[in-house]
């Protein structure tokens, strides 16, 4: 896999312009953690999956950007690994960790992604987050990535994907971004047929999903995004 396929230079430039510098956790990621990973029990949090005793659960934040969701995982008492293509993003993520140390309860590790293979053994993580990432690459590349996430994550994965409802033609196409924001990166639009194809060669099954549409009538802006919780085929609903 070449850097050109991953658009590493384009993402470096995007983060160099301080695009996607999100310093608050995404609401749907918080919902995923509280509903499917760490459930509130009286005044404590209870894990919704099993992990070996004498260690905290481990989670992967794939495409972590500046690391806000990675830090959120640690706030939930989870040891977190955040990986991204952009060194600019990872440098800022490390700075944010220093600023938020009082709130961190779990270990935080950042690493650079430079291909489709991850430096972890099978089922190293109990859970994972892949927020607004798989739809920022060519579809065939996303299929490789979701297989690798299937290998390293044992139980649950949250993903979000932009819907083809955002397109006037409402077609699940892949295209190069021409606007100044994220210029020259890839935008891949999804419908349920494409989502099922994405998951077809993996052990992931959809446990829950929600399609959220936001409208700004004054500007005719429309944003529609799938928020999806995946679980392994052999897992049973709790």
C-alpha cells in the first residue's frame, strides 16, 4: 500500500491547516461507550464485555486525529491506543494528553498508521472506535481496513459513515474532495447495501444503527450519517 493510496500527504496538509481539530468528544461515541461498552450501575461503571483479570480493558481508536476520542476512552478507565496517518495530528494529540492528565484514568498510546496492517496480535483489543474514517478512503481500501479491525478487535466496534442521502443523486459513490476543507482526500458515500458489502468478508454483524440527518435550511446544508455498532457473529446479545 503506497502513501498515495492512503493520501498521507493530503491528510498531513489538512491537519497542518488545523482542520478537524475537535476538542470535545463526539456525542454518538459517548453514547456507544455508555450503552454498549461501559454501563452505568448505580455510581459505578460496569464493563459490557469480558477481559482478563488484573488489567483494564483495551480499545483501539483507528484514525484518531488529534486524539479526543482516545482520551475519552481513558476517561472511561480503558487503556487506549490511537492511530493516525498524520504526524501533525498525533503531535497535537500528545499535547492534549498533557493538558488533560487530571481526567485520564487509563493508559494512552499513540502510533502512526502507514498501511493496512496493524502492529497488534489477534484480538488484542476488546473494543474499538472508527469514527468518520472508513468513509474518508476508497471503498476497496475500507474493505481491507475493516478486515484488519476484525482481526485485532474481539468484541465490539463503533463506526460512522456518511450517507449517500447527502448527495443530490443519492448514489453511494467515491470521489476526490475538491473543496478547500480536506482538499484532495477521498469521500466515500454509503447506503445500507454498500455497508453490508463492506462487512461481507468479516465476522462483524450490525448490532445497532442509527441514521441521523441534520439540516440547515438557511444554507440548504444537509448532513446524513450512519452511526453503527458492530459485534462479532458468535457474540450473543446481552
